[in-house]
């Protein structure tokens, strides 16, 4: 509560906490309510039908089976929610798209076009939207991507970029303006793709920035297509991290730069082979709210890059301390009537995401959740296989 007490007025805190408490309760019954009313409707319809004619025994038996199946589905969803059960890949894919379809407008209304953490140096800064822009520039600088004034010929500047998990396209448009490059953005959310294209047109970037609905684990691009492969806070949505990295490598040009910025769990200490039960339980609750698969560590990413793809110039860093003020700032931005009203209108999925902000804050505070940066270069002597990309039913996410 001490973390929350400095975020806003007591009245706003009470209202937000009430919304979050309601969300926790609804998390256990949300699957039941619509089906319950549907069953009542079916029962009323059956009674009316029976008043005029007698149903056959076979029809009655079929309806009993349907009702039984519905009850089983309701109980299963409630149980999975209570136990924070891991979702299937197909459920993740559908859930990710729906979550961002419903929450992106609210986020843009409050925070603008960038759907990622900010760069809080100094930690007391309050210009949050500029902090998000600074995060992009600082990551590029840390990854040794050419600056605007890098050299007179600009030979080191990227000419083409893919934004994997692009959100509503904030990073793509910023980088396109910064380097004069073309960008392609991918998201599972139709709303995000449409909104990203709208903003590109509004900003006069429709010829250089294009966005589409596509799966990051099966990208619709030719091999060796981009000299900058950018993934800012989308890797956590990937259920198959090895396939995710393979796709990033496949579409990168030889000598191209790959940048992954993602939520991870902490590296294991010496002698550890897994997280503690308490840590695993916390992450499972976050996964249910944000439609995430099991987490991995930064070390896991590095091992795949090094041993499966022979990546060169590998760098890694933990910027958890740099983004630490972010979640408090997000919570504070919610503590006004306009934001709370928007949250109430946005639907259950977004409300559960708001509740999970407190879980994220707890994870960062405990050292469990890390904001990891990984970058590397695809070897110049290596090009992707000439065969077409492997087709998969897996999913991705959003910035």
C-alpha cells in the first residue's frame, strides 16, 4: 500500500482498488455469467416450444448433452482462472489479439502512441511520453545502431526495419523519421494494425511505414529482408522462444542488427534449476492477465543466439532499474475519473490487465521480473536457407 499511497488522491486510489478487487472476483465468474443467461434463454425457449408440441426423446437427450457440455466448459474456465492455468497456444493467440483490440485505445488516450516502458534517467522525471521516446533512442544507442550524425555518408544507417510486435506503430514511425528507412510492422491485433496505418498516414509516413496483422513465429517476409530487426516488449508473448529467435534471424540480412527488449524472469543462481514456487505462482497470475506463455531468462535468449545461430557481437544488459518508476507512473495516470471511466468501459480483459499492474510492480520490486536487453549481429557469411519459412500455428504479440 505504501507504493500506492504516493500515486494520487485517496479517493482515486479507493476507486481504482475497488475496480481491481471487482476484477479479481470477476476473473472467477466472468466465464459463467454469459453462459448462465444463455442457458436460461434456452430453457425458456424449450418451455415455450413444449407448450405447443411434445419434443421427441432424442431431441431432449441431445439438449441434455449440450447443457452438460456447457456446464463442463464453464466449470473448466472458472477452474483454470482460479488456478492461473497456462493457456494453449491457440487460446493465447486469440486472447492476445482481443486484449490489445480492447485496451489499445485507452492506452493511447492516456499515454500516446508508444506502448512500452520509458527511460527514467533521472528516476524523478515526469515527462512520461518523452521518456518512452528516449527509451527507443537509448536502446538504439546501446545497440550501436548509427546515430543521425554518425558519418557523412550515412552508410551505417539502417535502410529497412521490421518491427515485431509493433503495437500502434510508435517505434516504427520514430525510427523511420530518425534514419529515413522503410519499416514493416507486425501485430496480432487488427485494431492496432489499422490504427498504426492511420497514424502513419496522418503523419505523412504512409509510404515508408506499413503495418499488418501477422504471426511473429511465421513472418510473411522473404529471407534476408531487413538490416534492422526490432522487437520491443513483444518477446514475452512468444510461446516458442527458439522459433521466435529463428524467425528474427531468418528475416535479418547478413550483417544485420537484431534487438530484443523484453520482460524476463531472473537468471537462475548457481545450483538452481527452477524458480521458487512462490515466484512461479506470481508469474502465472500475470500470465493469465496479459496472455503470456511461460517466461524465460535473458541467459536463455543468449544461449539460443550463441549456440543455435552463431550470433556475433552479442550484448546483454538489465535495465530494470531504469524502468522502475514506470509502473508507478502508469498506476498514477489511472487515478483520475476520466481514466477510471475509460477502464470501466474497456471491458473485463483490460480491467484485469490494470489489476496485474500491481503484480508486475511486486515482481520488479522482488527482483523476479527483469527488463532485459539483448542485441547481436547476424554473421555476414551466413544467409538464411533458401527454403520458405516453416508454417506454424503459433502466436506472437504487441509492443
